[in-house]
């Protein structure tokens, strides 16, 4: 059963958390309710780079057909029309940046302080996103967290094409880049000491295969429900996820100290 974290109801992971990985969209920043429309509009403008006379209604039909056949939208269109997938996504994000420059992002001082605290306590942070590097850097700049995320700790779909909800590839790559050695005897324990913070449950299923603990961001009015076994902790926002990790490490260190004191008394 998933643990619902609050400062008065902390959670202790069974080991010290050594690194934290974050999703980007709707995790490190909260998208407005109308963001879906902007994403769709940006995708339409991107498609017009290839099909200048494309009508919006025809593009929507292309998206629906692509999802039906492949389970994806832009990726499916790129495959169906032999387009460069990486370039297609770049066109979309170029347009999305223009569409989101006013009223889309609200820098969060608590998030900025939380990320600083993690790093001050020796806990590196990473971003794992299905977006591309330009979009990840653009959003980090808009949220004023660019000091914490750059090309060295942002891992995108352009680097690892397999989606987080389709396999372990992106998580394996992130652990490689974080300097975590493969565990040949127990590969399911390689990610111990790592937390992944997400807003999409299914993106945590494959991280769990590697022993990465999952924290899900969930609206407070939806917390009273069952969560999959691979969801360890539930929080209302990314700031609470950060403090869940910090609280857990303090509890873990206090537990170790008590064990050392008890051992010394026995001797």
C-alpha cells in the first residue's frame, strides 16, 4: 500500500537516498489546464512545416489514426510519413516555446530552495523526460531552476528513444550516467538508493524493475484510492516529494546513530 506523505506523517526508505530523478512536465512545473490545447496547436504548426496546406481538422484525424495504430501521436505520424522524428519533435517544441511565454510558467521559490537543499546534502538531481533537451532547458530557465539542470543531468527521448512506460532503457542510462555500477547478481536492486518523482503512474513501473523507489504526485482529492505496488509514496506536489526524501534520510541517519549507540553500550 502506498504511503501518503505529510510532514507529520513521514516515510522512511530502507536505505539512504543517494540521488533523485524527476520527470519534467507536470512534475517540476505544473501545467495550466489549457496546456493540452497548446501542445496540440504546437504539433499542428510543426506538421505544417512538412505539409503547408494541412488543415487543422485533417491533422486531428492524423493524430487519432496514429494513436489508434501505434499508441503514439507525433511518433506515429513521423513513422507513417517517413519524417525525421527528432526534427519533428524539435519543430513542435520550437512552437510550444513561443506559445508558452506568457502566463504558462510560475517560478516556485519552495522548489528552488528544495533543490538547493538536496544538493547541499550531497544528493544529486536528474531530469528524465520524454521531451527534448531544448524544451527541458527552456522550462528550467522559465522556472528559475537552470542552476540545477543542464545537458549533463537531463536525459531525454532523443538520447534514449524508449519511453519510460515501455522499458528500463532510460532508467538504465540514467543510472549509468549517475555512476551506479550494474548489479550482475541482483539487477533488480541496482537502483536502490534512487528515487523517481513522477506525475504519471505507469512511468514508474519499469523503474521499479531496477529497485528505484517511486514517488507519485497526485491531487489531494484523488489520494484516497488504490495505487499500484510500484508506487511507494504519494505526495501532492514536487516540493513535498523533495521533503519526503530529506525527512527519510534524517530518519535513516538517526536510526543508524541509535544502532551505533546501542552497539557501543553492549560492548
